[in-house]
C-alpha cells in the first residue's frame, strides 16, 4: 500500500519536484483514506483537515445560498488538490466539499502541511500555483455569470467537461448547478443544442457532435 500511495502522490502536481527519498519521507507522515459516495468532507466554517489530495474519484466544491440554492464552484477529479485555503488561516470560504462517487484521498492536517512546506520549500511554490489557478478559474466563472448568456456558459462548460467528445456522469441538475441556473433552463438549452446538431443527448451522457460551433458559441 505504501508504494501505491507514493506513486499516487508523485503523480500530483504538488509533489512532482520531490525525490524518491523525499517521497518516502512524505509517505511516513501522511494518511490515505477512502470514503463512500455523497460523504461530506468538510462544511462551511470548518478548519480541521487542511489539505486533501484526491487519488481516485470525484469531489464537488459548492456553496449554498440562504434559500438553499446550490452553486457548484468546481468538480475535481484524480490528482486534484483542495482545501488549501485553510493554510492561510481562513475557514473553508463558506464551501462544502462532497464526494460524488467512492473516492480515495490523502489527507493532511494543518500541522502536517506546515511541516511539509517547511521541509520542502518547493512544495510551497506548487501550492501557490494551484491556489493561483483556482482563483483564475473562479474569476472566469464570475465573468461568465456577469457577461455571458446561458447558451454561451453551457457551451463552455460542456467543452471543459468533455473527454474524447463525451460528457458523462452528469445529470441536467448537475449541469444547472455548475451554471448557477435552474434545471429547466439547462434542459431547454441542451435541447436547443440537440436541435442545432451540436450535441447528442442520452441519460447522463452527452456526445459533442460539433465542437467547433460550440467553441464559437462559448466565446460569444
């Protein structure tokens, strides 16, 4: 199990600069854990675990309005790092983290992360890169909410989620929550895309049939 964990951690952007000996040292102070689908990993106001590295699975970061409306900030997949804002002494930014499927994670407490960045300064630089990239994504999302209509935002979202022209594993409700829209609006827009020949719709599966036109629409 230790070798498996080291291989996973090495694949993460956060630890890619560490040597084999340094990875073995890291292995001794980190814990790998598994969780079931729909487990809440942290909630607004928590400052417990500081850093998570997702080995396998999918995790969703989201917020809830006072009315209970859900806004998805990010859907993370293998090798993603999250929870990092707690390192700056902040709470989890009013954010929930929830496993969307059975997942395996490396979990580090604040004390372990403080040891990590002191022992390996290059990890601090990688962590800053990750935080910076997350902020850029958040700014792009806010820009989309402010300046783009639902068709442009949905087109951009499908292009971002696609793997080999397929978007799989998301319901219309999931997509709506990522767009900050109602499910009915997302469904209507997807049906319009289907009529225009841009996509083919199946249950929790969307096939992109004209990526070029979707890209033009996303940039409009």
